[in-house]
């Protein structure tokens, strides 16, 4: 992806990376949805905070968090 | 045309394309590296043997037999009471499956090993037992109960990945060459160590001085027989020789020892008479044995002394034994004394000869075996036969992990019936006194309610055993240790991992032994235990490794034809005590008969021929331990064995030019040529297939190890296992706490064919480096090495550590984990989310993958929740808690795993975070070649300043020539030559040891290759200084050597401290690098500092940086303990210097008679209670070690008072400063002998 093509992902409430704002508010009771990947079938699906941990396709009990779409940058020395 | 099967033939070449293909398309038929699986198989096969139809557990159940319980009054006689008898019908194990409560997984309900690793749980399957019981003489009824979840060995018959091809294994998230052989307990891979134990069913002649401690007249002579039941549990029987010529039979039962006159056992076994026993021991009246007066005297005495018991018939003796051993054996009250005596013989005496449904013939086998043991004992005492060495492999066998596992299961099952059920029944009968066994309620309650009360979770007990390695057993399982049975199969690198399975331990009991005899390398070990591969230090010689061709039998081979054949070859049942007349022929500890020594040799040779030929029903793996008759040597005979747990190894049988398997008992009496040229005609019967067969897998990986001094090869075996290598290819699915990985792994240029056969190219362990042997900068002194900075920058030796942090919100509860969810991951819904926490955390409160984590960064966020009226989980306090990253090293979040429960009905409660920590080589990191030449990297030298050769080659590594003369690692020189030639010609060099000799030297072979490549024949090259550009005066030895990076890195080692955490009691620094503790300045360090006269340093280390503390002390009574601060009624809690008083020296005002306040000298002070005191003013502040005060307090608690003499010279003196000259001071000392300052004062 070119640098121009990079988009700041529009997360639900507060845009991440907006570090200028000192404080952001966590979301309503249900929590934000994030997508996770099934450890067995590789199916990607959203999950809320209180949801039971299992793949909705195959019932697998291990889920992987996806790699962030945010820009990850650090000094490589 | 069918696709050809994956080839399993390997030579030493690189096979780059073939390996590439194996990687890209893992074979779907079989592994290309069968040797790896064979190396691990003993573990798997021993586990498989457990739950087969006629498996070890089934046989164990037969030994447990039926248990009978009575109802009614316990003290009443058994007559008229109802009885319930119960026995195990069978025990079944299931594969790992999801519990039926989980309704969400539809397609696949199997739990694979990889899931257990990822979820940090145990790989286990449901264990259930079917019981059969009958009340009085009713029809038997059956019921089945689940008795817990049993940890299952990976790749055993009860494992899902048992028959997976490499391609399937990859799909199942395993290594393509997954070997199994271990258990997964809480996500950690554990294996049961192989243990060396005494050879089974073989009478060992022992001389052990500690035998004398058994009692008066006991001598050090004894015969030990470790008798093994069909279910692989063992019972050791010992015969002791008493100084008066008597013999006692000793055994241990439930950790207690019992002694029985051997005559009593003999008379109990069969209906016999004194003449039969006499002739059985000495021989028939016309035999030579009768002339042995030493023997006849003692046998006579044996028979005479037994008369005092007045027991003559078998029935009498058994009843007598039964009466004595009834409480010990814990048998049912319904049995008569005679039956208990029979049970005693069944369970304890020579159990290998008859353990269940003992027939009369089996009893007579036992009888004859005991006679042989007595005969051997008398021969030992007379000096006719030598003692057997219990530390030699000859007299040892291996206790396999699966068998030990089975032993524990059997014992737990036994306990469940005998102890558990008895207690539960008693409790039930106490609760419902009216109910008898025949009542209806009992019939209903028995299978359910009563069993629920027992501790029937056998799986849990086994899981505890696997995770701790501790054996909690009432009988001790005839083993000498209770802990250390399991070890973690560390996947630091593949060499270490595979070594775990080939590891054989002598037992932790021997580790405490002061003598070194058990540790000695004995010639008997040849070909069975590797002479090279043992650690140095405390486990040296106790922790051995199997030679790579050594195989462990896990099944009995069919030897049913042997007794008949032996009889046909002239074995008779009559014998004599004279071993030059008749020697014993035994099979599996059963006496087949006797023959003359000459016949015995012919017999052994014939059997051997048939065995290798495969004819006459003599199995190839039968061990024919032919011990020839000798004068004062080992007790002669033919000891054949077809049973499991033996070590065997392949050799070539010369008469047939075929493979023969030989065991450790027969080997010392055979002539096996090491190489073809060493065969002596008429003497050698066998020849080794390859001299390298004696080495372990790891020792075989050392190139040209025959050129090295032997300890160096040992060091390499150690360092190979500490190398930062490649643990495997399925790193993505592994969750080991710590994993090391090298980024730049290469295949060695110099390797043996076994490197390929074992597939070590799948797990590279190091890198080929250009090594120059030169003293160049001075930074290569004392085993330091210099690394080319440019090589370093290109990634030379770069490594990574993966750490896994498991974060769980569940309260770890020992008993039952709480069902309720009290915490959830994520930010509390109503809380303010601080920006600093969002630096590393995502919306879900879990770390962002790929982000950099430093010390103090947040790893995850969580908050408390509780259920509201509708069952929703609500956060009420609005507080977000954070878990922090505490390590001081920078890491990167590699993976975040959200782990659900087995039932799939729980929100996120556990996560496991894998962090990647880059470890590029830094100064102080350790490297080593494959020849025990380790060194510390001391400098990264700029490439421009490195020396260079005429072809422009710069070394990657510079090592000092002084590393060689004393260590004599010529193999490293040869590797350097071979590596260089191989690199130039693009060849893989075969480095198998024992391939070169004096005529065809390695130096010549590789020298010529170098010459062909245009290099110096000797491997030296002219080199130029990188700094001046001048040619160096000497030619430099440069070559290519395979280097390993060891896991010891300075970053994990450095430890500094001035102040920090201290132990609360003493005030001294705590131990441990992790906690910021100090390194002890011990006695020897203190001595060194003292010797140097560095008083200030000593003061600093021992006092100021340790437990320096200031304390008040009373000068007068010299105590720390009696001082107390005064309390002023006016000032409050203000503390000033002069307000500490000695309570002991002070007098309390209200205790003084006729107090006149005006006449009191000194200040009146008040303690905390408002009491007024006077005096005790002579206190002062001193600096003392905190430990001293602690000691004082401890001693005071014991009623010991410490009194410190405080020198009056440094008492505070009031008044102006005294001016004195130096001379005045000197004269003052002379005149008074006291301190001048005082004199002046």
C-alpha cells in the first residue's frame, strides 16, 4: 500500500491515533466490536466484549486477534 | 502408475531440491525421516501397551481381583453377614473429545493436541471403568463409571494424530515431523523419563554392607530378584545370608519391610520334605555337589533351625503365614488363614512365575527358583561366584514411561476399590444402619451414591503426576524415588528436544550417593548407552543417553517354543550344586532345566543360529544370556529373556551374515568385532554394522569427533542442546513460555549422513562461518572471539526470543474454578480511557499486534463486572485496570490469542500474548563451534580493519590460537579444512567419525581438495592486516566452521545493585536477578578482600550496601532490647536524639520508696503508658548490621542475653575540645594505658 493509499481506519467512537485528545470515552455497555479470526477455519467475524469465545462457523475455541490496520512505526536501529 | 512412496534413504549430500520439495509439499504417505520416529517409539509403544484388549491395565485388573465387603457390625464374625464382591471388568480410555455439554461444535468434536497447547490445557481423554458386582451369590450386575480424564500421550493409539501423514500433520498445526511420545499438561509438553532399574526376573548376587543393618547376624551378602508381574509392576524379593548360615527372605510391601525364614516360604509353596529341599539345593547323592561340605553344612543348619517352628505341611505353613500377614495384606475377612497364605504367595513371592490363578506347577516353579537363589547365595558366600554389579547395564533394564504410567493407574484403581470403596461403604452403613446389602435402597445407591463419595477421579491424580513428577503412592511401586519422574520436553532447539526421548536416568536416589561407582562408564554399556553424551557436573554418569541404534523392547516376543527345544537339546530337571557339573537354563526367570557346562555352550550356539536364521520358532529379539562356567566368575547358566523393557541393539551375525539383536546381558560374554578387519577367525561371532552405532544421536552430529579429545565431545553434546536454534516450523501454534530461534540458520557444510537421516536440516542449529585462527587485536584473549562487524550487520547470528504471557481473569482456584464471570477484558464502559493506554491497546483492551512494548507499557485492560437483574454483565465501578509489561526488554506483540472455554459458553477470560524480542548478538553473547570450543564475543570489529586473504576473504570470526593446544580439538581443524574445501567445490562433506586412518589421513584428503581449489594444502593462507595493509608475518589458518549461538546471553545475566529490595527480617538484600537482588559476597570473597586489606570495600559490601542499620544501645547494660524512646506528654510524637532511654537501667518513680522529686538526680521521663522514670540516660546510637539485631532478638526469645561492651572512649563528652599534641598523646598511652583522650578529659 502506498503512503497515500493508507487510510486511518474509522474506529467506532474516537479515531485512534488521535493522540492529541488526552482522553476518550469508552463505549456503551455492549462494547466495541472487533473482528477476530478463528483458529481452526480462519473465518473472520466480529465479536463484542461479552460474547462467548467460539467461532460462529465451526465452534473453535481459540481466536486470534487480527493484525492492526493502524500504522505501526518504530525506529529500526 | 502409482506415485512412488516418499524415499527415506539419505546420504550426506545437501539434497537441496529434495528438501525444498518436502517443505513445499509435505508427503501424504509417510515421513521422509523414519529414524526420528523410531527414536521416540519406545515411549509411544509403552503407552499403547496399556489399554489393549490384553493390555497392561487388563492384566493389572486381574491382579487386583475381586474385593469383598461385609455389611453389619464390623466386629462380628463374618458368618451370617451379607457380602458384596466387586471387581473391575475393564477400563476404557477415549480419545480427547469435547464434552457433550458443548452444543456449538458441530463438525469436529475432536480436541487436537495443538489446541491444548494453544489453550494451555491438558490433552486428555475420558477414562471409564466397568465394574461387576454381586451381592451374596446373586447374579453379577454391571455398571460403568467415569473415573476422570486421563492425560494422553501424543501420537499414541488414543491420539488423533496417530496415523497422520506429514501433510495432515501440517494441517493439524503440528510439525511435519511430529514425533509424539510426550504428554501435554497445562499446555506444557512433559515426558516421563526412562529409568534404569534392576534387570527383571534375574537373581542378582549383591554385596552391600548396608544389609548388615537389617539386624544381628545379617551379612552383606544377598540375592536380589526384581520379579515383574505380567502387568509390568514389580515386587523385589531378597534373600539375605545370615552369619550362622541361615537365609531369610525379605520383601517390601506398602513401604514396609518384612522378613520371613526362607524355609517357610519353600514349605508353603509346595508339599515338600527336607530331603527334597536338601537334594534340590545340593544335588542328588551321587553328584559332585554332595562333596561341597560348605554347602551341606549350611543346608543342614537351614533345615535344622526351621524345626523350631514346628510347621511341617504346606497347609500348616500357609495358614501360619496367612495368620501373620492377614493385617498386612488387607484381605477380606471371609478368607481363611490358609487362603490368605495362598494370597501371600500369589502377591509377593516371585510374582513373575505366577500371579493370577496360580497353578501347582507355577508354585513348583517358584519353589525351584528359590532353591536356585539359595544355591547362588551360598556360592556367593563361599566365593564360588562373583557379585553382580547392579550399576552395569548388564544387570539393568529400562522402566518405560508408559509402563510406569500403567503402574500408577493400576495402583489408583486398586486404591479406589480397596480403600476408597471400603471407607465409602462404612460411611454409608453408619449413616443408614438399618440397611443391609440385600436391601433395595442399597442396590440403587451402590453404583451411584456410594461411588460418588469415593475419590474416583483417577485422571486428576495422573495429571498431578505428569505436571509435578511426584509419585504419591502407598506402595512406592517398588521404586527408589518419589519425585523427578517427569521432565518438561523443552523445545529450545530440536537437538535438545529429541535428546529428551533418548535420555535414561539412573534415578534421583543415586544422585545423593557420595560414591562415584554408579556414575562410572562401564564397558558393558558399549552400544547401549552413549559414552559421550552425558552432562558434566552433578548429573554426570547418572543421566545417560541411549546409543542411536539401541532399541528398547516394548512387547514380549513369542518364546513359547523354547522350553520344548531346550528339552530336545538335552536339558534335564535334575541338577547339582557344582557348577562344573550342571548349570541352569532359564527363560524369563523360569527354570527350564539343567545341563552340563559343555552342553550349555552348544545349546546357546544352537539357539543363536536358529534365532538369526528365524527357524524353529526362536524369535530374533530373544536374548540368550549365555554365562560360561568359570572359576569364581559370574554364576554360570543360560539366562534367556523374551520380555519387554530390555535394551537390544543390532549387530551382524557372522555365520549367517545377517542382522542379530543382542542384549546387555549376553554382550559381555560374546566376541563382537568392532570393524571387519578386527574379526578374529574362530572367536568373533558378530561384527558391528558401524562403529558409530555406539554414539547417541547428538554425539553423532559432532563432526570428526574421533579427532577430538573426548571431554570436548561431551561439551559439544551439552552445548548442542543449549544452542539457540530452530525449535520447529509450527512456531505459530506453539505457546511455550520462552522460545529461542535463530534467524540465519544454515545447513552445515560438514555433516554426517545421519544429519540428513534424522532430518536436522528442518531445524537448523547454527551457521557456517569463515573462521580465522589468529591473535589479531588482543580482544580475542581467553576464549573471546571477534566478529566481523559487517557480518553482524548483515544478520550474522541474529536471533529472536518468543515469550508468551498468559493473562487470565479467572481466580485460580485449587478445587473448582468458579463459574461466575467477575471480570472482563476491555475498558470499563463508562470510564475515561487515557491516551497513554491507547498507545498499545486496541478498542477491545487487548494489545495491538505489531506494536512495540516497553517496560511499563500496558498489555491489556480489564474491568470488573457483575450480573444485573436480566443476567447481563454490567460494570459498576467504572474503573479500568491494566496489566503491565514488567520485563526491561523491548518486545513486539506477535500474536494475541483469545482463549475460550471448552464448553464455548464463556466470554473472554484468558488471553495469551506472544511477544517477540529481537536479540541481535551483543558483546558478551556466547558462541561455540561443534567441538566444545565456546567463546564469548568480545568485540564487533569493523570490516575495514579485519585481516583479509589474497582472494579478498575476510573472516566472520576470529579466534585465538591458544584455544587449541591444551584442548586438542583437532576435529575443529579438520572441520575447518573440510568446510573450506566443501565451500569452494560446492560439496557437502561427510564427517562421520572413524572414516580416516593413519594411511589415509583426513588432512591429506581435504588438503588435496583444497589444493584442487587453488588453496594451500594445509589450509593456511597469507593474510594482510586490515589496518596497515601489510602482509602478516605468518600464514593464517582460515576455514569454514559451523558455529552455534548459545542461549546464554548477557542480557539475561547482568546483575548490579547498590540499593534495592531487602529481606524483611534481616534487612539484607534479597536473592535473585529477577527481583533486583544482589550477588552474595560470600566467605571466600570476603577472605580475598581481607587479604588485600581493602577494609573500606569490605565495609561497603558487608555493611553499607547490605544491612546497615542504626540502632540505639544502652552503654551501661549493653543491650539493644531495653532501650525505648521517651514520650513527652507535651510535645506529642516528636523524636529527638536525646530522648532514648534504657528502661532496664532506669527506675520507675512510683516504685521508688519515699520519692523526693527535688532530690532526684537526672531528668524524669515518661514512657508511652504515662509511667514516670528516672535514669537510664546512658544510651547512644551505633551502626550495626541488621542481622545482628535480629540475632539478638532471636536469642532473647530463647532466654539468652547478649551484652555488648560499648567502649567508653567514644562516649559523648561535654565541655570544650581538648587540644593535645601528638607527643602528649603518645606519653598518655605510656603512662596510663588508657586512651589519651580520656586521660586528657
